[in-house]
C-alpha cells in the first residue's frame, strides 16, 4: 500500500516560533548578565576609590609638605594630576582611573584633607567624611 511520503523538515511557522523563543531567551539572559556586570563594576569603582582616598590620607598624615606628599603618592603606585592650586590656597590632586576620578584637596596651612570620587559623567558616588556626625568633610591634621 502506497501512502504519502513522511513529511521531512520543519515548516516556516515552526522555524519562526523557534527563532522567536531563542530571541526572547537570549534577550532575558543578556539583560541579567548586563545588570550583574554593572553592579560589579560599580562595586569595584567604589572599593578602588576608597582605597585610593585612604592611601592619599595616609600619605598626607605623614608628610610635611607637598613634595613629600607627592613622593609618597608616586611610591605607592598612584598616578595623579596636580597640584592644581586653587584660589583659597588648597592643592587639588586628580586621579583619573578611566571610568571614574578621585579628587583630593589639601590645605597645608590649615592642615586639612578632603576627597570625593565621581564618575566621568560627574555623578559623585563617594565622599570622604571623617567625622561620624557629618559636621565636617575634612580631616584636620593633629586634631
């Protein structure tokens, strides 16, 4: 008995449905992976900036002047631009780390230190605040 030959392959509708399912699953996976990477990158930026600010503060604590401060920063492996002398006699150092910047401001006369970290778009994501009550954003040497 002769019958119809068995169908082989898939129809166009089946192929379109399969491709749509694969696209939806790929988009969902990509979104989840991308969100995870952004959170991880932000965490790395925050940790690195806190570490850099901490290094800078330690260099400031044990330095007597700008030259000694800069030498200790270079010795600790940090590249910087500065000092950019400001109007109020503060020295500003900028550490450009690619996706973010750390800005450290020193005043040798008043012996104060302040710092913050920001993204390249200008969003500040960490500010150094040494006092628990938040009354001052500056570290005062010997105080």
